[in-house]
């Protein structure tokens, strides 16, 4: 018998539609029933490709004994964190307040008024190794609900009050431009120092295992190198990018990156593949190629894009959310090999060469089998050598990929998320610009057409789309990341209509999400369901925050449009985030990118064009992150030279003479590479 999730479109909720637990989605009906029956809420938050969500589901939510307890004493609610980031954010904050850490699945006990009184993450079915079991926990909560409810309610009021006060806390803006500039410089220097201190010089990456890619940190460090020539920042980035690629985090057979490395070496990943990770990593490898001109970075970017195009793209041109880590109940099984499998596919001679190259051995490197990797090349091969050898392996790779694709089924989360699609659109625009291949721009344009057709109505965005149905109205990330994508589309096409759309969407974002009194942007808008808290996400996690993205968008838009209102708003957002980032600036890398551009305006080209066709292919010749302003009519400030399209270039606080020859422009990147 199906529960109340049977009509949902979320793959995660549908995974639980046949559970014996009488699950509800987050809805008014569930809370009304809790009030009427005087029961607490059992809230479980996760997502469809989450390994430990699967484990808890199999152990507990498919279990008749657990279901009987939940159905008798609780009202149970399931939430997909990717479709309801507002609920996820609030109760993840609660979980961190209760336990000091967080993660998924997130397990919360609430009053019928949505106020939390206990929280945790994964619980085994029964107590083991000092961790309380879900069965024991449920019975304890039920007993206290009946006998000591007053204490539970006091706890709920206390934690809610603390979090509400924190959410409304006003940031202390640095007073005056000079004070702000000083503070901004300190934040940037402090962040770089933190990254240098935590950098793993031997294996790449930062801090201890597990090691997450956090590509926005790498983008920040590359921009630091670009701005001031600090080769140590570029060295950290290159070491990390190469180690992630050489290790098992990168799928050497099918392309694309897994979620994170479980060890310091980047050998054993958590095997799920997320759209947002691959989008941001694609952007980072494109930037590294543009800065260094090392072909290996472009090759990795294009192999990542190939994975997206053939496995993560819908027939209509939008991008799916994720691929699961598990197959046939085992994490990573899909990606592991034994030597005999390869020799059967490729033949004895080619198979042995392939096995030797990708470290596929009889003893294996993960649970008796092998994760293909290139870590054994780390000390003895240069990047160029690896690239040449990789090209030689490509003819074998196709056959191994074909074999692997038929071995086990991997769950695909096929919902379309606006925010993650926007990140991939921006990444593909970058890849088009550094590669010159139109397929990447065409794919980005097709994906935006999908968003504007299926995930947008008038000026309102929506979170998700699946099976012909839209999800909730969009949250801050949907708007901030979409503006980011529109800016990338403008830079890739040099078509001013994209800039106009970005500006219009920015105005809508400010209207719905901006906190006029305290500064910053709320996670959910004025038209959303009002929850027990109205948070502002500022810290950059696996994906940079909506507030960081808005700081970046506003700085970029204010430069490109010279709009007074946007300039004022960008200063307000930079100031708000300055106070937020003060404690640990390394956690605000995307905001720091905006600070860098605010303090030192990027290279800028103003193009006065004579004919529209003069801009054809020009975006692929302009370095990433360069500001480009298109003028269709000359004026006194920007006249045509010799009655031909004229380029006015300003780099590093100085302007070059106007020219009709684009090739004569000296970009700052070229100067830095020669240092």
C-alpha cells in the first residue's frame, strides 16, 4: 500500500512511496493531522543519490517494526533537500546546533508548530557501537512526549529563539570606503594565508581527508595569481587539479568527477556524480587552461563535458541532477574493475597495457578490485607526458566504456534543477570560449531555452521540473545562479540582450529577497511559505552561496552597465558580506572574487563596432573574466578609428591606444605568464 508520496515527482520522495511508513510530503495536511492527533513530527531530509539515505531507508524505513512505531506515535514527513533548500537549510542549522555537525539523511523531531526539539543524522535501526538506534530513539521520544512534554517544548522554544535572533542579527558594516578597502584587503590576504597553511603539498587539496573539490576556492586562487602574480596560489591550484584528475575522483573511463575523495590521495572517491560539482570543476579546468595553456586541463574539461552531454542531458537539452554511488546495493561497484575484465574486452596485449596504465591489478586498490587511476604517474611523469599517453589510451577507452555501461544499473536523478543547470550553462560558455567549439555554446543556449520555457513564468523562476511538472517557486540560488549564467551567455555571445535579461532578473531578485533593513538576501522570497526561520545563506559550501553569487553578479553587472542603482547595491552587498566573512574568509571564496574585482577592476574592452559581423568568434579570443562592453554607435568618448570597428582596452589601471586590430591588445594575462 502506497503512502502519501505516491503522487510526488521528486525521485527521492518516490523512492519512499512504497515504504510501510505513512510518509507525507511537507504540506499543511501533515501538520494539521499532527495537531489534531496531538503527535510530534518525525522529519527526514535527504536526496536520491545519498548513500547513507539509502542505508537508513533499507535498515529502517522499509522495516515493518520501525514503520509501526512511526505510524502509531508520529506524523512522518519526507523532504527532498534539493527541491526544498529552505527547509533543508533551517533544519540543517538546527542539526548542527544540537550535534555540532550535520549531513544527510537529516533526522529532526518537531512540534506540530514546526519547532525542533531533537536532531541528528543517520541512525542505525538498533543501537550499535555507542550510537543509539532509531527504534530506541523513537520510543524514548514518544515516552518523553507523553510524560515530560513541557521540557521538550521548552527545548524547542529555546533553540528556535536562538536561531531567530541569529537570523535577524545585523551585520556591522565597515564605516567609509577607506575602512572597507582596508578590511577587504585583510580578508583576501587572510584567506590566501589559510589556504597556504592548509595546502597538502604532497598530495594536493586542502586539509585532511575527506577532501572536497570546492572549485570556487580554486577559482579565487587563480584570480589572485592573475591579479598579483603570486605563483604560490597557482601552484596550489595546479597541484590540486592534477591530483584530482590523476586519482579516482575523475572517472577515467566515462569522464566527469565523483563527489569527493575519502582519502588524502584522491584515490577512493565517494562515487556519486553531482551536476554542480562537474559544472564548477569544468569552470576551474577551463580557467587553468586559459592561464597556463596546458592541454591537459582542456582535455579534462572536454571529457567532463562529454560525460554531461551523453549521460546527464535530457532530450530537451536540460541537465539531470545526479548519478547514484550505489549499484546492486554496493557503493562504487559500477566503477570497479578486475584485470581479466579488461583483457576480455580489449584482448590480451592491449588489455595488459590498459591495466598497467590505469593501475588495474589482481590485488586491487578498493575492496579487492581496482579504481582506474593515474596516481602511479604522479612522481615520474610531467603533465605533457600524461596528456600524450592519455591520447594513446583513448582508442581503448571507448570499448571499456561500452562494456561498463551494460554491467550494472546506476540510478539517475532525472529532475531538472534551475540553479544547477545555470551553473552548467556558465561552465559550458567558458568551455566554448577556451576551445572554440560551438557544440558547447549551442548546448548552453539549448539549456537556457529549457529554463525560460519550463522553469520560468513571466519574471518568476521555479526550482525544479520533472515529468511535466514544476516544483516550488525559485529560491535565492535559482535567481543568483541564473544571473550568473546570463552574464556568461553575454560574454560568450557578445549579445547585449543577455545583459538586459540579467539586469531585469537582478531587479526581481532584489524585490523578492533583499533585506532592506539589515542587508543581504534571504534564502526564500516574500511569496514563499513563511517558516519558523527566514535564513540568509552566506557561507560557501560545496556550491557557493546565493549571497556570494549576488555579490559577484552585482559587481559584474555594475561594471558592465554603469548603472548607478546597481553600483550602490553592489557596495551594500559587499559591505554586508564583509562582516559575514570576517571570522573565516576562506569559506567565502566566491564573495572574495567579487572583492578582488571591486578593488582591482578586471581587464576591460569597449568595442565600438562598425558592422555586426565584426564580433563573430571574438568571444573565443578574449580571456575569461574580461569585461566587454559593446557600443553600436560611436560618440565623443568612443569614436570610430579609421571608420572601422575600434577596440578600447584598459588593463591594470591604464588604457591602451584605440586600435582596429584586436591582436595588438596586450592583456594582463599575457604579461603575468611572462613573469
